[in-house]
C-alpha cells in the first residue's frame, strides 16, 4: 500500500512536470506564432508604406512632366505669337516708310495717284497705332532718317527672330542715337539718378518707335515688365 502511494505520487509528479513542460511548449509555440504574426503585420505595413511612397513618387513625376509639357507648349505658343506680332509690325513699318518715300517723290504733283497714296499712308498710320497705346506717329516721322540706319533694321530683325543683340550692336545703336538725337541722349545720361543700362536702352528704343513686344525680346524681359518699366521711367523723368 505504501509503495502504491509512492508510485501514485511519483506518477502525479511526473504528470505535473509533463504538463508544465507541455504548457511551456505550447506557450513557446504561441509566443513564436504571435511573433510571426507581428512580423508579418510589420512587413505588410512596410510594404504598404513603400507602395504609398512609390505611388506618390510616380504621381509627382507625372505631374512634373505634365506641367513641363504644358509650360513648354504655352511658352512656344507665346513665342510664336510674339514672333508674328513683331514681324507684322516691321512689315507695316517698312510699308509705311516706303509709302512716305513714294509720297515725297510725287509731292509736287496733285493727282489721283497721290490721293490714293494719302489714303494708303493714313491706313498704315492707323494700323501702326494698333500695336501699342499712345503710338506717336509724329515721332516716327521726326526720326525718319534714324529709321533708315542699318543698326535699327538689325534690331528690328532680332526682335522678329526672337534673338538677342550682341554687345557690339547695342553699342552701335547708342552711338547712332548719340549722333542723331544728341540732346535726347545727353538728357538721359545727365539725370540726377543715373539710369541703368536697361533703362537707357528702353528709353532709346522707345524714342525710335520700337514697340513693347520688340523691346521685351531685345532685353530678354516680359512685355508686361517693359510696360511697367516705361511707365516708371515716365513718372520719374518725363513728368518732372
């Protein structure tokens, strides 16, 4: 009986130990499974994060490409319109000078052809006045000789082709202005607050009837900036 109890106690102890071991093993398996689930969830989160980052990067690239193409198209359209505007202005200007020259040749004769020439000149003057507000035809007539200089034609050509003049060409234009309109140039160069290089160029080009779109090309500025600069110069120097 005594040994039976001892045997039973030994079996109970063994069972308890086995049960404890089994519980530990199950707990370990549960912990490992839980760890795997956490690791898998973290891996999924990282994957989702990378997907979001990749999608965001693709979206940014697409938006940047679309914006670039839109800007390029807009800029090309703007340059095309500017080229066309300046070319038409130069053509009208040349036609006007040719008409005036032809008129001067027949000025001593009163004829039907002269009356037609008068109408032609008047129509060209109206057309020229559409290229900018306050276009002064009298200055164009006054500076007729200046318009015939080659450097002036070169500047008009640059404006029509959307190309920038060289430093030498700017220098030649200032020299011609100094020779032909010395009082104007001297007045501009003797202001209390010295004009910047661009301001002086804007004044000279305006005086010899370059329109804002031409000046914008020659000075690599926007047309609106040219208009604003001319307005500022008028307030500073011409209203005093």
